[in-house]
C-alpha cells in the first residue's frame, strides 16, 4: 500500500517486484562518502544503472565513520538509483531507529537491510559509546510492526504506517551450523523478506545451506561476491574480516597473475556463475572499484536488469 509522500521524491520498487517475481537478483554495495561531498559515490553508483536491481548503502561498516546511510540513500534515489538502506543497531536506540525508518519511508526509500552492526572497537572511533538497544532480529520485528501501523510499544502511528521491504544478513560459512540455522529462522519469523550474505568463498557450504536450511523458506538468498584486487588484498581480508577464509589456491592465482586486478575480475565472474546454479541472486562488493561490476556481470553472462524487466 502506497502512502502520500513529498512529491519531490520518487519511490522505486523494482527490487521488491523482481524479488517477488522470482527473478535472479543482482545488488551491489556502495560506501557513503567520508565528508560532505557525495560526487564520487554518485559516480560509482551511476556505473551500476541498469545492471543491478538496487544498490546497498552501508551504515558505518566496520564501525568506520561515513555519511549517514539514510541521507546517502536519498541522494541515490534523487539520481534515479534504487537504494537498499542498511540500518545498524550499534549507533541508535529504538527511538532513533524508528525515527529514521519513518523518515526513510517519507523520502521514498523502501528497502532496508536490518543489521546488528559491527563492534565499535573494530572501527576508527574505539572510544565511542555503543548503543545496541536492539539487534537485527528485534529490528526486523520493529519494522514489521511499523508496516502494520504501530510503534514498538504497539501505539498507533497516527500519521500512517510505513511500507518497508526488510531484509537481513546471513553467513552460510558460519562455523556453528545450529547457530546459523536458528538465527536464520528467527530472522524469517521476524519478517525478513530477502537475505544478503557475507562474501562467499566456500560454495560447498553455500550449497549445503541452500539445500538443508534455505530451501524450505522460499525467501531470496543473494550470495556475496567480492572483487579481490591482489594477493595482498586477499590476505588483508583473511586477517581483518571475521569469518572469512579466502582459500590459498585463489591467493596463489592472484599472486601469479600478470594483471592481478584482471584475474580478480575473472575469479568474481566464475563465482557469479556458481552462485547462479545455487541461489536466487548475487550481492556484488568491489570496494572503490564499483565501476568494474558491470564487467564482472558481463563475463558471467548476467543480462542487464532493464532488459529482464522489459520482457
């Protein structure tokens, strides 16, 4: 159900429509600016037009300071790019989160990725006070309530319900199988409509997750595909990103390559092709080289999104 909002903003709903139609979904991640000038972010996101259904805007990823994901999402929307606004529980209590969710709806943002958020100690403001009033499951429950027209205390939203398409993160490579299953199922019960994964390196684990857990729930799972730029870049990720283990044979391939970036593009394209056989979509991450995502998708044989929609 659409509600009136400021006429200067359009609402884009292609991602939700494509998800509900069972299309192969393509999303990509773009980082908000560190500072007041969004030009670079807009340029990077513009290279993805027609190639992805929506663009994720991170919310203080790794607890590193960046422009508000809500504001950055609105800037993308003004430039005709559909955003998925990530929202982490680390920096705001339930009052702040609800205020931002109402604001997101009013400004035409429809896709929200509900996250607990990375610990403050991991980032560039280790002395900051972490909030964590809610975590991802309770944030999903809160979004469902607001879509039904009440706040988290079941008091009516007197100026209208929200209409938000909420998703969540999943890590099929999680060491604890029972932990993975129970958290995934709790997120489904709380109202998650789609899932984006951590960067996937172990596709056997993804296949097992799809067969044993995800297959019974019929919600789209998008596999995280990460552009590795060099062997050094891969080693850095192994060191600094929890729960990720890039296999040695991939690091060796990058180390031996004449052009490591070109090799990274090939590896990512191969991974997209594997994901096409296993799950409902891909979530592309190419830090500072988002402009290479269309090339990866072309190599993998993924059709431009607007052609799919034009059928």
